[in-house]
């Protein structure tokens, strides 16, 4: 028997795309719920959007867009057998992802400080539409945050695999799949930005 291990790169990529479709269905359902509620409570959603920090939302968008670019550059570097550059780009992606979470945590902390969080006494005094707005805000940005953490975990493993040559020029489908997942996280945020931060 030879020591050759069969790799099904096509199956791996197909599996990843099917997984991404289920993720899009999940968020798609939430986007539909948001659209219905915004139609029902246009004034309250407008006011709720005014309570959010659009500047931080835009900064975080730029952070994620840059991180998507560095993932692509890491994949290109691996394809060219430029291991050190690949490690540098992946490390940059991880730093940017963590930066996103830090900014988001400051933002959430400010909302908690002002009593704008699910089931808070202050939120209960607001009009029903604003309660729905902040409920959706925490649900959707929270779920997105979980996806960011998952993406960072995956890319952290990819970084280790690049460093230990498990990912290299002739074997990089896992890094491609990790990059696809990270792009999904990015795209979802691009939808969340106008829905919440630019709703005012």
C-alpha cells in the first residue's frame, strides 16, 4: 500500500458551500423578521437607530473589510509558497477580528450602561417598536459576534497549520474554506450596518 492519502477537495468545497447556505438561510430569516417589524414600527426603528453609534459601526465595517482582504492575501501567499507572508497576513486577520470584537464590546457596554438591553427595566418603559428594535439588534449582532468568534477560532487553527506545513502550496483547501466562512461573516455585517446603524 502506498502512503498516499486521498483528498476530495471538491467535496470539501461543496460541503463548505452547503454549510454557508444554511447560515444564509438562518440570517435571511432574521432579515425578513427585521423587515416586517420595521414596516410595522417605522418611527420607533428610526429613533432606535439614532441611539446607536454609526461611527463605530462604520469603523467596524472597515475593520472587517480589511480582514477579508488579508485572508485573500494569505491564501495567495500560501499558493506561492510564501509561508512567512501567509503567517503575517493571517495574524493580521486575527488581530483585525479581535479589534472588531473589542469595539463591539465597548458599544454593547455603553448600551447596558444606558439600560438598553433585553428585559431591562428602562427598555420596558420604551414604546413596543423600540423594544423590538433593540431585541433584534442584540439578537442579530450577538449572533454575528458568535460567528466572528467561530471564524477567529477556525483561522487560528489555519494559522497553526500554515506554520506547521499542514497547509501549503499543494494543500490549501481548508484555508480556502476558512476564508469563505470569514467572507460570510463580513457580508452579514455589511447587511447589519444599514439595517441598524443607518436606520435613523
